[in-house]
C-alpha cells in the first residue's frame, strides 16, 4: 500500500521518539528548562516563584447585612 510522504515522515518521527528512554527525556527536559529559565525576557510567571494566596473574602449578602462566620 502506498502512503503519502507526510504519513511516512510522521511515522518515522514517532518511531524515533518512542525509542528514547525516559532518563534521556528527563535529561533533555532539564537542559531545556535551564535554557528557558536563563532568558531574561521570558513572559509569564517565572518557574519557582510562589504566588501569594488571596485573602479569603466573603461576598456581601443580598440583604445588606454583614456576613458572619460560624
């Protein structure tokens, strides 16, 4: 059966990915993270930064009375 070139490229890529061991993937991932973390112009939250928890606020009641904790 004849397959398209895209199909053959995709199956070759999947075959190469599945032959990489878990340890090797972890090593590559850690190298990539180091590279990304070294970028001073990175957008979004930085890895390892802890966000301050929001203060627990109670919404005002419909009747206008203060909410009480029980």
